[in-house]
């Protein structure tokens, strides 16, 4: 049986993150055919990467997980390095002449990026875990294929070059400034195979980078109908009518704007005052105290699906996503999804499925919410059926695992 190593920045049942959940469910599915181990850190929180889990071995859902401790490297040098990287990027885009650009960068130290600056950024961005990188280097011959998650983080940037010829890269990239800086300009030429999550992500990378790995496809993650037990709704949600957000509650995910839009919607539509916004997930923002806002914190899968199934619609305010598993989960349960139109990946799900809606302003957000409040049961049912067909066609595990088999076989044939 061929042996795979999945390298990811965090891993665990209670880890709240799309890429990390993707890594976990993929590991469990691939383990039906391959010997799978996960190489990860002891961190649970992406903000500071503090050691949370014990270092060493752990079994999670029959998958062997090897954890390596992290070291906090966020210093003033990290901030300086990021400033240099972003300024260097801006200058390269503003100046039409490479000669002018080179002259200014050479003479303007704050924009002159060297290898040390890149290291300062990557190590500070974290999770800085040199023992994990050392393990990959020493044990590269003990694994047939390495699967690396997320372009942004230290384990991928420092680990993938050591095993490039036997690597599958799942970048989970979206349109953000740091992606296009010198820190990541070579990363897409390293692996033997790149497995993008969506067509928009693939186009994003191919339109901005040179010498990209020639072997690639897009697969995403398999979505299945939830078959577990359903918990009873918490007393605070009974008999509430509600819209729902699931995920990291963070301004970077558009939640600040979402809260503002929803509170103003209720203020301007007092006849809908019986509707609330429920936010499920770990909160990274100052809590908003409002009678129409409910925070549940992190919940179990059974409770998550219970809350999801009773929602009027799922709201996805993020400006940047590479896939959005929760969007697909909601669609697969026949729940409408209302997304931020500025996120190309989310909007693509809406366009391709012919379901849900996308807002581009507070006014359109308000109109869409009112529309869904007043939609007939028949219209909602028909829309839910279309959404389920979209997920079944494009995100079945059979379809996705066949793509990974081809990628793995390609690597095995060349090594």
C-alpha cells in the first residue's frame, strides 16, 4: 500500500478552518485506499500558533497524526518584511520600466527585498516549526507522495522544496496582496502536481505567475449529505426565525460588514424584527451586543447541521475564498446561500448552480434578505433541489478521488 503524508498547518476535530477541515476529510477518504499520515503542528489557533496539543503521535478518526511544536517568531522584523514585500509589489506594478523599478528599489531600502526579508516574513507568518521541516527532509524516502496544504504558511514554503518531485500542492489561494509578492513567486513551479479547489483559483494563479507546474487540475472536496444525529436546537433559537453565518467570526471574513448590514436591515424593517442573525464559530472580533444577534461559539457537527437545517438562508460575506466548504454543505442540504458578489469563487457557485443570490451593496443585501423572507415554500424547495444537483454533479467524492488517484499515479510513475 502506497504511503501518503499530508502536511497542513493545523489539524484536529475542533480546529476551525476551511483548509484544515479539507485536509482532515481528504485524509480520511484517501485512507480507504492508501496508508495516510498527517504531519502538522501542535497549534490550534492561527493568530498566535501557540502550542495547544501535545507534541508527538495521536490517532484521529483512524489517521496517524504526527505533531511538531511551534516557536513564536512574530517580531518587528516580520512587520518590516511584510512592508517591504508589499511596497516592492506596488512599485513593480506602478513603474512601467524595469530599469526605473530596479533603480528605485536598489536605492530605497524599505522596498529592497532580500532572502533574509523573505525568511523573516515566512517564519513570522508561521507556524514556525523547524522540527517538522527537519522531519520531512530526513524521512522523504519513507513516503511515496506528499500533499501540502495552503501556499501561505511556513510548513509548505519550507517543506515542499525538500520533496518537490513527489508533491501534490493544494494552494487554497485567493486574491490577496501577499500572494503576489516575492515571497511566493516560485512556489507554484515547485510541485509535481497542483490540485486547485476551483476554476477561478486556477485562473487566478495561471494569470499571475510564470513557470507554473504543468500538471494540474481542480477538485475541491467531496460533500456528502449529513447522516449523523441531529441535536435539538438550543433554547435561545427556539422559536426564532434566523439567517445564519458559519465560520471564523473575523473582520477579514467580512463579518464586520455583515453585522452592520444586518443590524441596519432590522432597523429599517421593523416588521422583520422577529428575525435574528446567528453566528456559529470562534469569535475573533469585539462582540456586538444587539437583541437580533446571537453567538453560539464553536459547536459540534450534529448541532451545526441542526442549526443549518432550520435557517432561512446561509450568509457568506467573505471577500476572499478558495472554495467555501460551508457554502457547499448548505447547498447540499437545500439551504439557500447569499454571498458577497465581490468574492469570485462564491459568486461562481451562485452562477453555476442557478441558486442563491449575491449582494454588492447594503441596499442589495437588504433587498435579497426581504426577498428570501417572503419566498414561497415551493420556490425554496425548487431552489434547494437545484443546489443539491449542483453539489452532487461537481463535488462527489467519487469524482474527486479519481482526480487524486491520477495525480498520485503520475508521481509514482516518475519516481
